[in-house]
C-alpha cells in the first residue's frame, strides 16, 4: 500500500509502548532493487513488524514506487517521509545508505537511530558516486546491447529481478544529486550502526564509522557487497540495534 509516490507502508499492531516501537522505520533500497525485492524478500519487513514496528519503504528515484521521481534527490524523498512522523529510525543499503547519511546530516533532529549497510568509504573518498564514474553504467543501462562488463551484468540482473525500468535508473544515475561530505558525517547526531563486509569489492566503511560521533561498526566476514542485506547476521544485528531503546 502506498501513501504517496515513492513510499510503501507496512504496519503491524504495536506490541510495546517503549519509545523505539513508537517510531516508524524507513527502509531505503540500493541501486537496482526496490522495497519488495530487497527488504521484503529478505525478511526485513517481517522481522521488524514482529517487533511491533511500522515499516515504510522509500524507494530511490527511478526505482519501484519512485519510478517517476527521477529528478528528485533521494535524501529529499527520505526527509519528506520523515517529516510526517517527527521522529524516525531508518536503514539504508548502498546508495540508499548514502542517501540516508546525507538526510541524517542535514536534519539531525528527525533521526533517532540509523543503520547503514555497505556504505564503502571509497564511494566518498574516491568519487565513485559521481556521474563521470557512473557513465559506463548509465550508457549500458540505456542500451540493450550485450555486455562483458561484470558490474553492468550484475546490475541489469538486479533491475530485472526487481521489475524495475533500467532506463529510469540510468536517468537517476545521470541526474544531479547532493552527496554527504566527511564533515557532514561528523554532524550526524543519531545513534548509528555501520555494517560492512570483508569481501566487498567497493571496500569497507572504516572512515564512515569513525567519523559519525555515535557510531558502532559490525564487519561480516566473507560478505560481498550485494550479499550483505541477505545475510542473517546482518538482519539480526541491525534489527536488534534499531529496536534498542538506548
């Protein structure tokens, strides 16, 4: 059920009156996936609902329920949703994690607890988020030609599995977007969990975890980038952190 374009809500009756349970949890997908293909299929929605949480999906622009929001900034979609609730918790994966970090750095008072999965330092320090770095993917997603590029092949598969539109996602990759800075990370006041994997080809999240003032880090041995949200250890430790009341 969608309240507004770009959001998907799943609600279960509250089972507790503690402060954490009263806050909704916003989930932000990574590139190519959407709320259903990433969060619902991998058990995140069921586990959070079982703890009495209201779960709200905010799809990246060009993805899922945000297919027609290609020109929007993902952080603004998150902030628009968060503003309706006053206080929220949130979990983001990969590109969704970076959008969440930007949102939490700009509107600190809205976010109580955040978890960022696979937010590799190199995306920030190496400019991996820029249009110039992403141009081969943009061109590949706009074409139906076969490719021997392993990343493009993987991303096309994720997009197809989610039922997303490759050209809409290419449009999002090509659009102008704000991006969090190292200084911005230091302004985040939410309690934060940073989850990375030792086999992530993009690298790990040491700088991210060290820079956010109230952050703790969990590194999953042998976890590759796209595997992280589907690993039980990640699900368990993240949901436990999000449901903690301090």
